[in-house]
C-alpha cells in the first residue's frame, strides 16, 4: 500500500459500504481496523476505533474531516471541493461537520439497514 488510505471499521456493514464506495470512485485504498499495519497504527490517534480516518503522506484526517476529504475526492456532491472551501469560511463549520459525522456514526446500525456491505474476504 503506497497511496492515501481510508481507514474504517470493517465489522460495520455501513462503514464497509462507504469504504467500497470510496475505493471505486477515487484513488484511495481502504483498510479495515483489523488489517492495519504497525506503521498505520502509529499514525492514528489512540482512540482510532471511534471513527473513520484518512491517511495521506502529509496528514491524518479523522472522523468528519476524513469523510469530508473522501467525499471531495469522490466529487460527491459534484463541486464538493468548492462547497467545502465555501463552508470553511464560517467559524462553526468544523463543529457542525463533526457533529453531523457523530450523528450518522452513532446510528450506523440504522443506516446499515439501507446501505451495507459484507467485509471483503
């Protein structure tokens, strides 16, 4: 693995669906919590299992920031890069982004009834 990597909870069908979505629509690789290398683990926060992450050469994005960056790469919605740049002008944007992430993540069992994928074998 040499590219940027989306890190996700591979025991969660909803999370796995999104990881697969990002792999199919971007240049991201994906790795589940159960498959992390020692090097990847060293870069992640201690409580890494509390949310998704995006590992790049220069940064580690966690939780809402990881999803934001992954959605921008997937251009979802179209023009998302410009949309994110616009919202970053506002002081409360990061707080709102992280709150929205947590609202969805805390209900992933519910969302998994609609979007779910088995862990790759």
